[in-house]
C-alpha cells in the first residue's frame, strides 16, 4: 500500500490547502466561499470512503484499512460535514466570522481516521493528539463568551490529563512487552504464556491506556468534562464532539478491546470490571441528565449513558458483541446528529446561543414538522420502538446478557428507563408547552433547502434502520 | 383470500395514515380506514371461524437475523386466543374515531396518532413473534404520550402523560429483560423468538426444568406493569381520566390487555407454571396476593372516587385482577375465560369511557356530585350507559358474563381463596357502578340541576355517536348471546397448546431419563 492510498493523507493535504486559502481569502468575503469549498470536498471525501479501495495493513503493520475502520471513518466524516455546515451558518451573518473551524475540521477528521486505523500505539497517540489539539481551538472559538472559554479551558486541562494517562500507559506497555505494534503485543502475550498478563506493569499500562481513551469516549470516571464542554462550545463543535469524537474514541477502543486487539484479554479477565464501568456510566448519565435544562448539557449526560451502552455491548467480547456495538454507534450517531442539526439550526434562527428546555418549548406549535423531527430523534435516542434506537439497545443488552452479565443488564435497563424521563421531557416541552418567546417576532424557523435534505436523509436512515434493522446488522459490508 | 382480509385489517389504517399525511380530510379518512378494518376484521372472524383455523399459508419474513438475538419474524396470523383481541381492537378503533372530534388545525395529527395507536395494538395481537408483538405494542407509546399531553383534559395532563409513558416503558423494558433471558436459553444456531418455534425449542431442547423461575417473575412483573398489576397501577386512572375519549377507549379497552395477552401466550404455551421449578412455592403466592389486591384494594378505591373518569379507571384496573387469577389458575377453562373476559370487559370499558365523555359538558372533570341528575338531560345515554354498565358487572346475556362465570368455575379448584375474593369483587363493582348510575341518571331528576346547565340542554346526539353506541351495544349483546363463537375457538387453541405442551414435556422427561436432555447436551457442548 502506498501513501496516496491513505485517505487521511489527502484529508491533511486538503486541510492545509484550506488553511492557506483562509489566509489569502479576504476577511470581507466572510465564511461562505471557503466553507462551501470545504463542504463540497468533505462530501466528496465521504463518498470516496464507499468506493472500492485498498484494504489491509500498511506501513510495517502500523496502519490498517478494513471495513470496520471505513465504517468508523464514514461516521466521523459525516459528523464533520454536519459540523462544517453548522459552523458556516453560525458565522454566515456575523461581521467578524470565525473561519478557523473550516480548516480545523479537516485535521480533526484526519486524526479520527487515524485513530480508527492505527495498529501501533504511537500512531494512536499521535492521532489522538491531532484530534484533541484541534478540538481545544474548536471548543473555545466563541472567544468573546466566558462560557466558551471556560469550556475550552476545561477541555484543555482534562484533555492534557488524559494524554498523560495515555502516554504513561503506552510507556508501561512498551516497557513490559517490548513492542508498540498491536500485533506484536498480541503475539508477545501469546508467547509469554500467562506471564505478561500477570505482570503488574503491563496490566497498569493497559488500564492507563484504557483511561486515556475513556476520556474521549466520556466513560466513567473520565466523563466530567462532557456536559460542561458540550454546553460551552459552539453547537457545531458540540455536534462534532458528541458524534465524531465519541465514535473515534470507540473506534480506538474497539480496535484495542475487540477480537484480535492487544487488550482483548481484558474483556475476559476484566470483563466484569468493564461491565461495571459501563453500568455506572449508564446510571450516571441517566440520573445526572434528570436535572438538566440546557439541551447541549443534556446531550452531554445522555452521551455518557450511551457510551456506557456501547461499552456494555463490547463487554460481551467476540464477533457478535462487535456487531452489536457497531450498530449502536451507527444508530446513536445518526440520531444525535439529527438532534444537533435541529438545535444548531434553531439556535442560529433565533439568535439564542444557549438553547434549553424553555427555548425549545412549543416548537411543535410553531412548526409541527420540526417538532416531529425532534420527537423522532429523541425517541430513537431513548430506544423506543419502532425507532432504530430500540434495536440498538436490545442488541447491546442481549450481548451483555449472553456474556453472563445479567445483573448489569438489569441495572442498565433501569438506567434506560430513567433516561426516558428526560428524553420525554424534551418531547413534552416541544409539544405541550406554549410557544416560547424566542419564536415570537416573526422568527422564521423553516429550514433552508440543503439543510432540509440533510435532515430528511438522517431521519429516513433512522426510520429505515428502525423498520428494517436487518439491512444494518452487518453494516460494515457496504465498504469495499 | 385469508391473506387479503388480514392485510386489509392491518393495511387500511396504515393507508389512512399515509393519505391523511398527504392532506386528505382527516376524520373522514380515519373513519373509512377504521371502518374497512372493522369490516375486514369481522370477515376474518367469520372466515377463520373465530380463529379456530389460522390463516392459510400465513406469510412471514425474517425481520432480524443475528446470532446474538436469534431470528425475529415479521408476520401475522390469528388463532383462537388472538382473534377476539384483533376483533376487539378494530371494533373499538372504529367507535373511538366515531366518538371523537378535534378542532381543525391539528385534526390531521390527532387522527394519525389515533390510527397509529390502534394499529399498534392490532398488529401486536396478530403477530407471530414475541419480539414483534413487543415492538408493535411500543409503537403506540409515543402517540399516546402526545395524544394525552396535547389533546387531553385537565391542567396536569402533561405530567400525567409523562408518568404513564415512563411506567409503560419501565414495564416493557423489564419484560424485555425476561424475554432476553428466555431467548438466551437457546443455543445461538436455533435461537428465535417466533412463537411456535420458541415453544418447540423451549419444551423439546432447553427443557422446562432449565427455565429459571426468575425469568418467569421478570416477565410477569414487567408485563404486569403494562396492565396495572398492583402496586404498579398509579399511571392508569389519571392517565385515562386525562386522555381524550378515543384514546381512553383504545388504551383502557384494548391496549391494556396486551400485558395479559403476552403473558397468556407465554405461560399458556412456552413456560407453563406447572412445570417451572420453584415458581409454585415462591412467586406464585406473591402474585396471587397482588391479584387479590387488584381486586379488593382497587375495587374499594373505585368506591371512594368522586370523579366518574377516575372511578372507571380504577374499575378497569380491578378487572385486571380477574385476568391474573385466570392465568395463575393455569387450567384450560380459566385461560379460555381470560380471553373471553379481555374481549367482554374491553368492550364494556371502552363503551363506558366513551359514554362518560358525553357528560363532560356538565362537569369538566366529571365530578359525580356535579353530575347528579344530569343524566336525564341525555336521554340517549341512559339505555346504552346502563347496558355497558350491566355488562361490566357481569349480567348474564351480555358479553363478559360467559368469561366471568367460566373463570370462577375454572379457577375455584386450584385457587379457592382468590376465587372467593373475585366473587366479593363482583359485588364491589356492582355497588360502585350502580351507585354511579343512580346518582347520574336517577337522582335530582333534572329539576335540581336545571339552573346549572342552561347552556347544556338536551341535544339530539349526532349520527356518529348513535352509530357508535349502536355498534358497541350490539356487540355486547351479540357476544353475550353467542359466547360460544369466541369461547370454542379459544378453548380449542388453549387445549391444543396444553396438549402440545404435555407431549413436549413428556418427550423431554423421557430424554432426561435416558441420561440428559438434548438441550442440556447442546448447551454443555457449546460451553466447552
């Protein structure tokens, strides 16, 4: 495999090109020309992922492209498209548009792609840093708002901490096994008999790597940043973080914990521990979300709960568990992207930066279609049939059950019921309350055409995946 | 032919939904859709002779196929147990549309949601797969939530709707855990939730002695919440009181029976009580106490209600206690009686909720003291209300009677105490209903209240109401006189299940004697 077969390489090139264009394009032109070029290229990048291409190992086995990595990349790029589009709309009417997000998005998706494809701990580390450092900027882009700066600072500090964990963990793994390539670590585990797995240095290393990635996936106990950062960041960055960054985090986790990964022994030796991590994430996300009134913040909590479900599915170990987790990630991604697009759109149209329960109240009275889009995406997140979220939750629970984590499954179900309270709370505000003030004074809430297409596409996917889940059970096979 | 009729039952409402969404006149379309579904439902009833023979070559396809969860089938069929419920569902749906109106701008949304609710119920009852049943039941969840919160009565309707929906999600997810546990008993290569296949595998391969009793308990408690098993009932009375008439009719009359229906299917066919180890000593006494509480405590609660809608809500919950009795008694007669009772009480409850809504113009929240004597202003109601009320308390000659009497007879031998409680319950419900009837229709005679309701004088009921009450009354009388058209197919299906069950268990026991059952060997093989 040659370097020009690597998508991430081209994404980085395009990112740099757009960065240059940003410098040379006059400030007066605003964000639209630059943003539209980037958007077009990113859509092309998404389409490119579905075209037949090289699959296999590359660069002495430190990089791999296969159906699963392509699947993760497709979700990350889709999140990037949504985020770029939202950023364009957020800045379109401003006198001092912030254009940096356009080029940064490219570096982020390149980093995410590498996170999925990395088969080497060093490459993984570099990829995660590429994503995280770009996000430090994206999160605090609304630099005149205290809350955005606060979010940026929190993300910086917790991100720095997670990096420290990760790099220390990698050092310990390297120190004890003598290898950085995933495949080499796996074979050295196999060759050492049980020795390596009894080595406390190696085990602490694996746990630290896990901790570092748990930050990205916002799993307990490394979840604290999520609600604060989601609330403070611009909606475009929140959408990117909550869908893209989480997917990439789980991509790395799947490659490590999944069948054949260097940490796959953990689903066996520490499966119970992992399942309790998952269950406490579910409970925390569900209970913590109950008190929230801001939608982005609520999505932060719901994200913690959903990360717990994905980990719970993964705990099963093996091929079936992997399929359950992939289906969950896909469904969660499309449902949440749908909701984020809606919130971002409303926030731009009404000029309200913080969008909460009292702002979204009565949306169904103002525009029934948008009200229903909101209700359906929320129903999917809540896992209510016939939306796709139900099948995702069912597969995840079955996977945990099949692996023998019965008690954890029951607790996860209780968590799911608790989270239904706040998901329905959104529907309740949208449908049952009188229209809020933000919609008064002739605010147009109808969507522009392209946006409408995007939302319809996502909604259709959610519904189709709900009605014919069988088409999506072996998701990764669409990639050639 | 069968196929065509069956697909009309399910397809007509769905077509109605699409046409309304495309802008067709909502109420008219809803009437046409539910009307054709009703006609098709009646035709299905006749063609399959009450469900005693199923659909010829029933079509089904694989919905989900995954080793983890097995195979889920998408397909529909009827038997003696599901046919009455399908019939009930289409009957109540049509009358519910006849009884409801909605103001213009939101009319389309209202009727789409109403159609989806009733379609979910019908599809759930006719499904051939346990997971599909579950999914179709849940389809009604969001529509009812929005119907109650947006179109209901009373100031607290939003929180009432939320509470109701959260309770229903709680119940169904706990039930889902039980289903997951049940499916995971089977080895992955044969795992399926198709009902008849499930039955076969659990009996022949897994062996009933290997079904842990807590799977049974989880299923019972989970699906128990769906029909308001004591003490998980508090969502129901307020929910029905706040719901628009049509929704209360469909939910209280039809959808609430789903919990009982799925339990009847599972306990009657897949995991019979008699063969489960540990159930008899542990959970069964607890469940019979809970059923007794449903009958006695909720019956007495109904007695104390000062609002007609709450009173009807509590009464409908009280009737659920009888159904639990029938399931727990676990005899062919009692299970048949449960089917008949679900049909009869479903009709009567739906009718009472529908008629009570007519009285809202005298008292917005149907307070009994404000309704005193107002009934005489609604001459048209006196007879039909009285008929539904008599049916509800089990008067011979009306639909629920046959179910009630065979329930008491079928259960007495096995559960004498609970049966005695049930008899006392009949007395309580008689007191509750007759007192309400006397207060509304006999006291005061209109003279006392004439000044109160100048604006609401007697008006000729519109044609829709007349037609609807005619259909309900006719159904109550018809199946009161000819209960055998329902009882016989139901009894055949139930007895057949019991026969298959005994044969399966016998085969399994033989295998066990020969040194370990087939499934045990399979499971052990897998675990190696």
